[in-house]
C-alpha cells in the first residue's frame, strides 16, 4: 500500500488574510458573519493570534481596528508573532472589500478547510493508535470507536453561549430555503395507511415504532423502508438484531408477490406462485435496501457500519434498528449500569446518529403488556425499559391490535387478517393522530381498513 503525498496545503491563505484584514478594516460588516470562527480555524499562527485579539475585543464590546488589535496583541505579548503594528496595518490595507467575493464565501472556505485539517489530523492519530496494544486486543471495537472519534473530530462545531434570536431566525430561514430547494423538501413518507398524510420524516429525525411482540412492527418497518427507497434519496439500512436476513427477504418477497410467507419458507409453491416469488426476488435484487442481521450490535458498531455503508454506497437516507432492547451494551458504560439506563443511552445514541449522519432513524421498540391487562391503548409510559427514550424521540408511532384477547394464543406465522389501530402518540413538530388499518398476515403488510 502506497501513501499519498499531499499536493496542496489544507488552507487558503487568501481567505484567511482577507478575513483578518477585513475584520480590522470594516468590522461592522464582517464580524457579525464570522461569530462561528475560532482562532483554531486559521492555519497560520500569526492569523490565529490576530483572531484571538479580535475575539477578545468583541467579547468586551470594545471597538475593533488596526490600532485596538495592535494594543491587544501587545497586552497579550503576541505582537512580535503577528509581525508588529506595521504588518497589521498592511493586512487591513490590502483587503478589497468591494471585490466580488463576499465575507460568507471566505468564512465558508476557512471553516471547511479547518474541518478538513481536523479530519486529516484525526485520521493520522487513529492510524498511529491502530498499531497499539489496545487495538490489537479488540480490533472490531477499536475500529468502531475510531470511526466515531473521527466523525466527531471532523464535524462542524459551533461556539456555544447566548445568541440573538435574530441570528437564529436568519439561519432558520436559510435552512428552510435549502430544504425547499433540495430533494429532501418533502421528507420521507411513512408508507403506512393514514399516517403518511400526518407525518413525514426529515434528516436528523428519530422515529420510535413500538408494539407488543407479534403485532407487526417488523412488517411495518419493511413497508416504511420500501417507501423510503422508492424516493431515490439514497439507500436504506436495516439492522435486524433478532431475525435472520434470509427471513427478512422472505417477508419482502411475500409483500411483493402476495404469496404467503409460510408457503415461501416451506417451499410449498404452485408454478404460478413460484413465478411470482421469482419475480419479486428479482425486483428485490435491484432495491436500495441494505440488511445486517448481526445480533447484539452496540450503538458504536451500528454507527460505524452506517458510516462504512455511506462510504461504499453513497447517501443513507434512513436506518432502521429492530429492535432497541436487543442492542448491546456500549463499552463506554460500566458493568453495573442498569438496563433502563443502558437502553436510554442507546436511544440517545441513535438520535445522535440521525443528526450527525443527516439521516432518518426508525427505532423499533417492544411495549410491555401491562396496558393489555388494563384494557387500554398503549402510550409512551408503556415503552419497555424506557429510560431516556421519550426525550430522544421526534415521533412515536404505536401499533395496537384490536383483538388483543387472541394474542396469547397466536403461534407460528400469521395466517389471517386482524384489525390494527395506528397511534401517533408523539410528534415534535405536529399533531398526534389515530388511524384504523388491517394487518394481512400472509403477505406481512399493513393495509387500509375496509
């Protein structure tokens, strides 16, 4: 394996010198647009010290000029590093603020290249650590945590603290315009009867799909992923921690062919049924759905596999995890961590995954059966080992079987239809709702109520 030699520096001297000089020359026009830049975003040491001085003046609400910056550098004993007052004066004099390039252009250039430098530095650090003893002891664990650390180091960080609401409103308007002009403007459909009219999913959303065992939540998830993949916005990833991937494919084939999953699994197919299943499997081979049936994956391992899939296949528009309570315990948690805290940590991790990777995460969860004994519909309190689940969610959709008295007697693959109530119990940015539907057992699909 050969090592690549950098051909160009990971910085723009023109952009950095322009911002530093313009901030001293016309601070009122420049500084309001550069609040997110930090001294570390500048590659040159002298520019970093100049920006530190400018930032200190801004924090004290003191005027910013060549003279005040020079005085601040003298007080900080960095005037020699920045080249003296004459160099500061030259930086400001050489800036043409009437040129075509705007402060937003140069700010963006500096910020993006700073992230790239952090990414390169993080990769170098992880490459060196890969030869260490800890990595040798647990290669898979090291790779998963390494990918997570690289992702965090490469992400854009914003300066914390109180900000004027006007600034936030401006950013929100820009974000709205970007959303309206992007392929994501309509979001991802839920793909279930009735619910799609009330709920759409956007980048960074975490949806919890919850139901008691055997109600149809896996079938509902596969139906969702089909709807997501059909948008053409990217690939969908399904982590099935309980069901083998072959069984998932059988369910998908049943959904598309109309042939019973039981008949497919047993191989008792007529010639026409075999043709239908063959056609369905052919279409599945062209679908943009990825499956992983490795049991007990931790949040770090799931995040690492999503990033790897993103690198290999391109954009991942949605990720489904079936189901939350079967995820492994993160190695960052102590052995005496309670199951509730453990599950809550994983839920928070899935929300963070949705935000950092710009995807939708569908998190399946079991419901305790207590509400059945009380003869009521499920709510958020019925999430099994809930922990911090509710706080992480953007939306929660529950499947409630209308004939609960038969649930205990069901065994094997479903062979009939039953009524379902789809309950949207939480939607952070919209109303709740309820819809009637039918679960069709042979094809494992949820259909409109008739």
